[in-house]
C-alpha cells in the first residue's frame, strides 16, 4: 500500500498546525472549517467529473441553493408578510407550475404538428402574463412589510441543522431539472448550460427580495453551536478558560470554531465513506466504464443518460449540503458573494490538484487549495517586503510590488495548476 496519501495528509495537518503556532489558532481554525466545507464541495464535483466525466461549471448555483435552504428552514416566519401576500404568492407559484406542466404535456403529444406548436406557444405566453398578474401584487405587498428589517416571508423556524439535508434536496431537485434538459448535450455545451443556469439561480437570489431579501442580505441565521457572548457569561466556562490559560473572549471564539469543526468533520466523514462505498460498488465501476467509453457502455446495455443524471444529482446534492454549511458558518446569506466563475474555478482546481477520480485526493485538494487561497496574500506581502527591503521607502517599484501582493491569489492558483498538470497530471493522489 502506498504511503503517499497518508504522508500528504500529515503534511497538510502540519501546515494548519504551523499556521496556528505562527499566526494564531483563530486563523488556523478558520482555515480548518472552510477547508472542511471546501473538501465536501470537492467531493461533490469529483462525483460528477471523477466518476462520470461530467463537466459542471455551475457549482456555485447549487451552493447558493444550499445557502437559501438555511434561510428557508432556520429563520422564523414573518407573520405580517404572510398576511400581506403569502397565500396569494403561493397561489401564483402553483399557477406557474401548472402552466409549465401543461406546456410539457402539450409538447409530449406526438400528434398535431403545427397545431401543437401553436397550443404550446399560447400556453407559454398566456400563462406567463397570468402568472405575472398573480405574482407581482403579492410580491409588492410582501416586500413592503418593513423592508429595512424583513420584506420577505422568512422561513420555518426549524433547527438550522435540518437545513443541511434540505439544502442537498433543493440542489438535487434543481439538478434533476437541469439534467433532464442539458445532460444530452456535448461536454462543452453542458459546461455553458450549467454556468448559465447557475447565473440564473444567483440572479434570482439577488433580485427576489420576498425570497431571500436580495442584496440586502439575511443576517442572524441561528447557530447549531453556542454564541460566544453566552459562553463568556458562563462562570463555569470562564473558570475552564482560566484553566487553559486563556481569557474568556479568546477561549469562547476558539471553542465555537472547534465545535463547528467537529460538526463539519462528521458530515465530511459520512459523505467520504458513502463516496468510497459507491466507488467500490458495481455502480461505481459502471460509472467509470461509462466515463472511459460511453459507446462501449451503451453497447453493453447501460442507459448512459440515466446514469449521468443519477451522478449529476448526487454530486449537486453534496454541493448543496456544503452551501448550507457555509451559510450556517457565516451566519448570514449574502447572494452578492456567490461568484460562479471565481469560486467554481477554485473548486475545480481543488479536484484537479488533489486527484480527479480519487475521493481522498479531492479532500486533500480542498484543504490545500483553501490554505493557499488564504495564506498566499500574507506570504506574498512578506516576500515582496523581503525582496524590496533594500529599496527606499518611497521607491515607486517597492510601492508597486507591495500593492500587487494582494492580487497574487489567482496567479498562484494558475501556477499551481500548471505545475501539477505538468509534473503530476493525475493529481497529488491519483486515481487507482
């Protein structure tokens, strides 16, 4: 058995420990928590690309749906908004769904020719105007309810941990709809379609205030762990912090992040075990056979499109769970922070650098690339200050290089990706 993977994981752990020793455990635990979430995202993308060869560049759309789940599940409902237009809005959404179902049924009719096209066109155009006529007044009434603080319907008021599987279900449902429409496309067209749909999802979150308050953001999402202020007020915790040699403020901050790390690690462990079992199963071998040669797999009687839809839904659900976890950690939903090209690229770098087709490689890539994403800026600034230490303080080149250090992240990601593709094209932990 190769010791390469265990040694790389030990090296990654030492990097995080070294970060704690040099720059503080607060930063180290922050990197650890986001590394755990990034590793889960990488596993979701690895299911799609590493198992089945599906090129999905709409990762942030599914992550955003997971974040929306945290709002819809954990936030308390807004009674005034529901009274103002909640039922009318639900009726409008039901009308829109009925129009879409009728249009699909009309399209599936194999007879009619031009008449079928005219009926479909009338359904879509007439249904759109009816839908907007029912939706717009309800939305205006909801968004007019105390817009500075609410202006939306709120959620169900359930424990926030419930939102994690719900985020996976929301992302899985969206993936089913997308997959039914796009999985028959060639890989490059599939990439364009998933990117476009991700942009649509994020545009909806930014503009539909009744759903997610749009760019006004949703704050105060409940936590699955205690608040720092509550821990600081506890005499027992203060005594324990003194025993650790820490003041209550620092100890409470670290303890909350440790609790988050425990929850995230448990979710990662469950998903990793399930992914490994799937990889070693007949289903996993079938998926890799389809990935390697779709024509041969189809000739052996495998329904390639149906299997692609399965793995696309599974991978998207994992990304949705990660999105709900990330919003829970942040304590707020900020739709403007979801940038598909930037963060989708980052997740793909995690998968490629770690090792596509290897679940352990995807996890390692998630930790390593996130550590680099956080640490490149301070390390780059330190390097530029060292290089320019012999220059005068007002030297234009010194100022330019020091200012440019903050923009080294994307360049560093590109360089790492090129180096890995050149010297280890199968990733740091290659597929067996």
